[in-house]
C-alpha cells in the first residue's frame, strides 16, 4: 500500500509540470544502470545547466535484451531545440566522435 501511495504521489507531482517531451534514449552498446545514471546526469549538466531545461528521468531494463535504457520528461525554455537534445545525447553517451556512416545512438521523442 505504501508503494502504491508513493507512486500516486510522484505521479501527481509530475503532473504539476508542463512537460514538452517524453523521450526514450538508447545506445548501441549495453548500458548498465550506473551508466544510465551517469548519462542522465550528463544530460542534466549540459541541457538543464546551459539551457534552463527541466528533466525527470528513470532507467528501465530492456525486456528482451541485456542492459537498460532511459526515459525522460523534458520541459524546455526553447521548444525548438531538438538538435541540442540529439547532439547532447550523442556526446554524453560516448558517440561524440562519430564517423560518417556510423549509427547514432537512438533518441525517440513524443
């Protein structure tokens, strides 16, 4: 009962924000829970610190393969900053020196 109450309280708190995007972040390599945390902290440092964005994130294990992926809610001061979001994820996920033709680490935005 306490866990359900906590989940409802967190949901109510999150609903109090005006979120712009629901995002899913993945990488080509397996992402551990600690790696997911470090990458989310990197996103927070670059986006929230430099651009005054607000981010709530959580890491979730894949159901069909090893490792984790990130989900986040984003509220942006500049809603037209999709390129900043994609570019920052490439940097914090270790894909900053991507050669032409290499796959980008995936970002799904809804």
